């Protein structure tokens, strides 16, 4: 009977309503479906490419949780992405996350395909990151297929630790890495720190990456900065990355962000930077529906001739 109820609920929700995230909840079992769909018209900075329709996020997340009693919960998630299929880069869906875990009070432990602890770092607010989200996204690793992750949320700080297995000889073999992320705050200030050590192959040298971040809520605006350094091993071309951002409430339903990002290389004629500004409007009647626009100017020491990066689009979440 419960299987019939669950199947009926899934069919009803998918057919008629995009706002009912909780599909089934009874006897300590909760099944949720989440979605993040973003479609945009973009003319990127490349002079050799024309404007096109892009699909930034086309995700369906299925999560289930079982209440085991005594504050213990077992859970799992499958996240399917259709962005590449929509852009004819592949056929079918792309499995972006697949993991199982256990949670007890303020601590959780999970294993599978997922974001690592370094993913949580950073203050950047760009819709399209022309130079990457942060030092870990651009020069390190922020997700993996063989990840073991532990999270703990305390009153004054949040801690995440992860490790991706090398899995040498397996189909999922790729980077081996270890990450730690710590974030804490008081009053209007939030501080963060992250570290990653990464080996691209079993015989390659380790690459160490670290980053620091700070955010301040000034009332009229939220200000953020992160700074990170990637030690590129034997290449002798270490790189530092800086992000600066300010976010304002232009109106009750309208948010404006202005940011600056920079790559500072040890090697000559490789530095690059970008300035961006974007505006997002959330419809008051349905705040999971928004429209947005962004403009980005990019420059580098190599003298690359960039156009302005322009985009406008719509996003629906549930």
C-alpha cells in the first residue's frame, strides 16, 4: 500500500506541481525531489563565437531519509544533470551526485560521488565565473567519484573534512585528494579557511592549495573577500587568486552584486582579471522563480582581445 501511495504521489507531483518538494513523508521516511533549472541567452567574451542559449543548471535531485530513532538518520541522494544533453554534448543524463550517509545530531558521515569539503569555500557571486569560482574550483579539485566526507556543525563553527580515494585501476580512478574546511562567525562577520593536498596521478607531485575568506554584513550591503594560493608543484608557476564582492538589496525582491577576480601567476605575462556586475529579481509571489542579467569585462597580460560577456536568463527552483 505504501508503495502505491508513493508512486501515486510522485506521478501527481511531477504532472501538476513544481512546488511540492516533499513527495512522501510517513513513519519516519521522507522522500524529496528538488530541481534547479536555469536557461540563459549569452554572448560570451570570445570574439569567435556567436550568442547562444545556454543551460547552466538542469538538475533533478532525489533524496530520501530514514529516521532510525535516538537522533540517528540514514539518508541518500541521487542528482541527475541534463545540461550537457540539452547542449548536445552528450545523450541522456549525467549522474552528478550519488551517495549514502548517516547523521547523528550535529554530525554527518557520507560516502560516494559528491562535492568535497573544498567546494564550500569562497564568496564569489557571479552567475558565470569567467575565471573560476575560487582557487579550488580553478586550480584544484572540488568534487569526486570516490569521496568520503565528514561534517560537523557546532554553535560557533562548521567543519568539513573529505578524502577522495585514488581508486587506481578502477573505472573511477582520478585525483587523490584530502580537504578540510572551517567556517565560523560572530555578529556580522563570517570567516573561513580551507586547505587541499592533491595528486593528479600516483606518480605526480602533490599540489597544495589553501584559501582564506571573510564576509561582513554592513547592513546596506554584504561585503566579501577570499584569497587563495595554489602551489603548482615542480612547475614553478604558483598562482594566487583573489575574489572581491559586494551585494546590495536594490529593492525588496531585487539583488545587485558587483565583483572583481584576479589570477596572479609567478610567471610573466600570465596574469588575468575580470570585473562583473549582475542583477537578480525574484518574483514576490513565488521566490523560487527569478530572472537575471550579468555583464563581465575580462582582461589579461597576454593582450587577448575579449568582448564583453553578456547574459540574461531565468531560473526556477523547487
